[in-house]
C-alpha cells in the first residue's frame, strides 16, 4: 500500500530556508536563460543578417551543451559539495550572459549560449540533490514543489520577457538583465553559502570514485532503473505534447501563432497551481496515488485537446494538462532524490539526463508522426502515453 506523506508542520531551519531561497532564485534564472532565445530567433536573424535557421543555433547550442553536461555535474557535486558547485555554475552563467549581451556576431553569441547552457546544466539537478541531503523525507516533496514553482516561473518569464526587451530596450539589454540575475544569485550564495547545514536527509559519504563508477553503482539499483525508465518515457510524451500543441491550435483551430503561444502559457500556470496546492493534495492522497491521478488528468486533457472543435476549450485544458503533468513529475523528482542517497548528485543528474534523452527521442518520433498522421494524432498518443506513465508510477516501492 502506498504511503501517505503529509508535510511536517515543523518549519525548516533558518540556514536551510535561506539557502533554499538562494538556490530557488538561481534555478529561476537558469530556466529563464534556457528559454530566453525562443522568441529572439527572428530578431537575431535580422540583427546579424542570417536566416532564421542559422539564428536558431543559439537555441540548440544551449540545449545540446545543457544535455551533455548533465552527466558531469552530479559526480562533481558528490565530490566537491553541491552548494559549492552550484555557486561556481551560477558565476559562470553570469559571465556567459554578459558575453551574450556584448556579442558582436552570431558565432560569438552561439558560443556564449553554449557556455551558458553548459554552466546552467548543474544548477537545477544539484539543487534537487541538495534538497535531498538537507530536507527530511516528510517535507521533501512539498519543498521540491516550491523549487518547481521557481523553475516554472523562470520558464514563463524567459519566454515572455525576452520578447518584451526585444521590442523596447533591445535584446542586448535583456541579456544584461539575465546577467544581473545570475550575479545577484552568485553574490548571495557566496555571502551565505559557507553556513554549516545539518544534513538531515544525507547518508554517509561513499568512498571517492570516478564519475563512471558512480553512475554504474546507481544504474545497478533496480529502483533507480525503474525511475529513470519512467522518467525518460514521461519526457518523451510530456514535451512532445507541449511542443506540438501550439502548431495544433494554429493549424486545426485557426489561431494566430502568437495567440497559440499565449494559450500555452496556461500550461505553466498549471504547474504554478500545483506548486501552491501540493501541501493540500498530499493531505488527502499519497504521492504515488497523486501521480496516478495526475497521469489520468494530463492524459484526458491532451486527448480532449486533440478533438475539441473550438479554441476556447484549449485554455482550461492546457491549465489542467500542466497541473496533471507536474503531479507526476514532482513525484518522480522526489523519488530521484532518494534512489541512491550515497550518490545523490549523480543519481539526480542521471534523472535529468533521462528526461533530456526521452525528450529528444520523443520529439523525433512526434515530428515523424505529425507528417504522417497530423498534430491531433500526436496529442492523442501523448495523452494515452502520459496516462500509462501515471499508472506505471504506482509500481515504485512505497516509503523511502
């Protein structure tokens, strides 16, 4: 029988709460910087006299570097300290964002964005691992949901504010603001980071070993393999639906591209709604039961989206899809922090890598399906897939 986890009423220790706020702000900046160039592709194409395809290099240079570096940060965090490594990563992001603002050419900007992606790769996964080390199990899912709220807000801010700056003060000023956010996080972490924290969730440190050895230890654990497999499948279906929903709204329901993108912001609002209500949800159901309910909710939402006759239905369906997806995702995040406590940084980095790999494979398959069956078939397939993902989470062992 799945356990019922009710967040403890005991507040976090002041040092842990302060550090968590700094890490949450760094995570917000990391996610905002990831999405910052999404709306800038046509602007950059005009600025540097290149095609939109060439300008899009700034988007996938960040994504590729972000994905590749995931596997390195976990072992580094386990060896040198998670908070310390995040601090170095945030500092590197500051320099990279400033270099982006000063870029004299598209090539320079592409390299700067790749460096930004490589540095940002360690912030959110190691923050999750740090929470696993310092927050008791009974409070962990609610605390990770707070962190999730920061990352979702960063995603929304990055997609929206980049366009606002491009239309007002200019895209370079936007990168300057991103650099200031990273700099503020870096200074805060340097000022308050040295505080000794009681590692309430930590386990004795494992003997020093290389990155590949740590990964092998994690991969040999049955529960880790199951969590990583479910996470990869979740990434494949979840992000494919998000990516092709605006196209579906535009092609099938006649919405302008800008209006379709605005409606998709409701998906992020669903994530924020979850982060603000998770403590109430967990009073009435266990995390595993919540994930099952989330799978059914997001699955039904995408299935309905595939067949609705009018765009007005899309707004509430996107909100419900975001709520349901993050009910699954936050549960998997929490499990990832506990699947290999002695190598928590490595385990969470593998979790992030599984999500990234699943997303990449899923996008390739969804792109093929769009050409051969249409966007409605993609959304319907993702809806069924995510419902099955929610049900499969129930196979995870209860407890911690």
